[in-house]
């Protein structure tokens, strides 16, 4: 029997460009690999600027090479995998981003 299964919600594998904004000065680029209604995993070379529970801004782009934002909002860093990337837990999104996230998850 699983206790506290954090993966009970629908998750999809994706390959979309993503950015993490740390404060007002630092933007880190990565690739979104795993997405659910409440969280995401972003592959990036360096997460040295962040620690658990840091609040960050995030943007997920529509497609590789596109600067058009699909989903954006605020999140907290929930897991850091050194050399691989980080997991974020969404804390706030506008209604348009929430709608696009739900549409993406439902195919």
C-alpha cells in the first residue's frame, strides 16, 4: 500500500523549452520533461542558484525555437537533482495559463 503517493495525478512526458526566473536578474533555460496539473520537472545544466522551497517564476514555451509563452506563473522548487534538473510545484498561474495546462494534459 502506497502512503502519500505524489504521482496519483495525471502526468505526461513532454519536450518543450522552459525558463526559470530567479529574482529579477537571473533567467535559466531548460527543457520541460514531465508535467502534471500541479508540478513539472525541468532538465537544466545548473541549479546551483536555487535551493528547496525557493520561489521562482517559470515560463513554458509553445515549441522549440518559439518565444511564444504557453504557460507561465510562480512555483516553489520541490526537488533538485544535481546535474539533471529540478522539480517545481506550481503556486500561482493566471486563468489563461491554467486553461492551456489543462488542455495540454488532456491531449
